[in-house]
């Protein structure tokens, strides 16, 4: 199983980035997909998730109204559109897939928001 995240980078506060995560080795449409992040010196935290099937979405409070998670099952890809970025969004962002107790993690992509 591989989850390949990309799209991170350096952006000024107020800017936007779109993260992508391509999955292989799983039946993508069967899995819930999520994004997590870990800032220096902090624990990894949940950011957003999207269910399989009905595409229900969930967000950390600080991401509501600014971030949008979506998925394209035909491309085995989950996206995280991040708008109105803030310096406190700076972190390594990881994608994850989950099906019951099966959880897989990608390698992470760095997002740096300058003030």
C-alpha cells in the first residue's frame, strides 16, 4: 500500500494550496480518507476526513470554512483544498486511509505559511 502526498510548499498568509494524495494497493473507494498534520514540537492532529460511499466530510474546527476535502475514486486520489492559510497551518500534512482497523499513512508533505 502506498499513499503519495504532494502539493505542499511555501505560501504567504491568506494564500491557497491544494494537496493531493494518490493511493495504490487498496480498493480506494472502500476506504475513508483523511488528512492529518503535525507541527514542530506538537502531536499529530486530525484536519479533515471524507467517508467512503456517501462522501460525508468532517473537519477540525479551525479548518471549517477554509479547507475542503474531496475525493476522485476514478483517480484513487483525495484532495485538500486549503484557502485563507494562516501561519498556524504550518505543518507536515499526512494523508491516511482507513477501513475498519486497517489504517495506512502516507509520507507527508510540508506546508509552510509565512506571515
